């Protein structure tokens, strides 16, 4: 089946540690996105990539990093510089010619 | 910048009641508009979309009409079911491949 997978579903880390969230898609989409969702709030864009080996900062990129070495994969690293990392992280993908974005199931990160 | 405003929830309804969730937007140009739905613990699913003024998007009994004169995209369903309990997000996009701008989400709870 085509789709977007994110792993793990739940992730726990100690403060001061970097952590990498996985996002893989087999939809052959060029564009991929990372959003952050906080309780009772909408989604905010962290980073996005419209093509392999290229990515742009979104609205809240500070404390995060990404890579796009393969079309299928867009991992997000939450660094120790991110002041409030506990959140629900959603990955999405889309074609460059379409307005639609397709979302993965999300990873809930808890940092204590 | 662009923004989307949704009515705050939670909205609590009885089964078979009529549902309306208000959504208004601020954007330059001619954005495309979307409604996404998020069931508990899951990612977002595209519910419906409209790409130009006066377009009506519809899916699973839900409808929304793109009203440019009032910059609105209100979501309606004539008879809700318990399974419609979820968080609903209104969103806009300015161009293919760009970021989605989300409203804050509206939680809907349908009671039997």
C-alpha cells in the first residue's frame, strides 16, 4: 500500500539529548513537510523540502534540523537547542503540482 | 501574513444534529482551501477541498463552499454520527508545493 510511515509512534527522551524522527513515503512525491502540533493548537510548519538535497525553513525551524538525501525519506532531528520539544510531530508529502498534502500518523515526543 | 480563523470548540452535539464549523481566512491572491479531520491519536486526513471561488467541496456528507466575498469556508453536515467525533482543521495553501496555513482546529464531540 502507498502511504507515509512515521516511527516510532511514541518517543521519550531526556532533556539535553538529540532525537531523530523518521518519515518515509512511497507515494513518489517530490515535496515533504514537517509540522508540529501542540495541544489545542493548529499545525505549524518546521521545515519543508520540494526536491532531494534541498530544504527550506518553515515558521518554527529553530532547534530543528533535517536532511533530504533520498526522495522517500525526510528525517527530522530535534536538537537540545529546541526549548519546548514535547509535541506531536506530523510528516506530510505532496506533489509539486498539487495542492494536496498527505499526512503520516505522527510521532508523539515527550522530553523530560 | 496569511491566517485562518476557526470557531473555538469543543462543539458538543447529539447524533443526527446539524453541524456547522465556521472558518474565515486572510490571504492575498487566490488560495485553495481545505478541511482536514484528525481522529484521536492519528494524523490528518483530507476531508474536502475547493480551489476557486464558489467551488463546493464535499465528502462523506460534509460540504463547504468557497466564498471569496466573505473570505469564508464553513464546514457543514446535515446529520452527524458518533463516528464524526474528531478535530477538524481548516487550512489554506497559496500555491502547489507550498506550506499549508492551518486554523487552530475545532474539536467536535457527538453523543449518542
